C-alpha cells in the first residue's frame, strides 16, 4: 500500500482558454477519459496554426499563444461563465473585453483585443479555435494535472523565496505532509473524491514556470533550480480519469497500489 495520510484537495482550477489565466472552482464532476469540464477547451492560434476543427489532433503549443513564450498573457485575468461560454478578460482588475466563445461575434471581439495587446508576439491574425471534446493540453492524453503543495514548499526552500503555486498551472492542488509523495503514485490509481484517477507521468517543467502569474515578469529560474537541486525538471503529475464522479475542495485523496478505499 502507498499511504497518502491526510491528503486532501486544497484547490481546483480550470483554464478555459489555453495560455490565459485560471478559473478557480470549488467542485466539478469528472467523466472517465475526459479532462475537467471546459479545461483548455479553446486556444488562440498565433496566425494560422494548422488546427482543423473537423479533424482535431494534438498540436505542439508553439502553434498557439502560450505562456512559455508570451509572458504578457500572465498580466490578464479571466472570468468564465460556462452557462453561455462567456469569457471576460480583465487587466489590472478592469474589464478589457467580453465575448461568448461559442459565437462568431464573441470570438471576434476577443481576437481583436488580442491582435492589439499581443501585436509584437503575433505571426499573423489571432484565431480562437475549438472542436467538440478536444482539449488543448500540452500533452496529447486527456488528463488532469496535479501539484502537491508540500512539494511547492520544498522548492521554496531550494529557491530561498516564495513560489506562487499558480506558476504550475495545475488543475488540482493537494495538501499533504510529505513533499514528492506524488511521484510514488506513478502507474498507480488514486481515489479523489468520488472519482478514480490513473497516474501515468511526471510533469516536465518548461520556462513558463519562470513567469510570475500575477505580473508577467520572468523572475525565477525554476527548471534550472529543479535540475541543480534534484537532478531533474519534474514537478507535478499527470493523471487520467479512470472512474468519473464528483470532486470538491476538501475531499480526501487516497492512494493505494491495489485500488482505492
């Protein structure tokens, strides 16, 4: 048995538009083989990026506006209403654009704002793209990204400064006593709320984690620090939904080699 002790969900997030900010949620219902509903459901092509909604396939993030290269995106906050897919983009707490992502006029309004705001970074006109059931995750598999806050605190000690957990753009943040316990769960199943997830990989970190999620400034060297302190650039884990169900902040996480209790 792999014991997780008193591990619980501390926070839940989804990222409706790839590269833009998170939406904090208190609970959600997972379906087997799917992501958190509306997570990375849309992306913004940096010029014509080759995404075909009629034949959707996973494309490298370089095709889209994304935080690793386009750090100015971090200065934007979002609000998202799943009932009508309305996205509100804010800068410094003030609304700069609002539009429904499932309507042509709504997408056009957001694209026009991005064309001006991201002018220096664009290779062509920005295009919001989407396909039913497709997720614009950095990995081809539909999954959730999980980060252990105890591991964040351990990284803070290595860096000698505070680290905002949102730098890691996870879906699920867990609170536990032991750092790095999540790496013990690779190729195991974990119970999380009513759902069951299969953990299949560590998350290899890129330069996006160096960007302050509040200001957009590149002010840390997280992949380099991970390499220097621990000999790898892994932080967080990926897990696919094996059995669906409701998960919520405060739910317990159970990890066992032979199923979940």
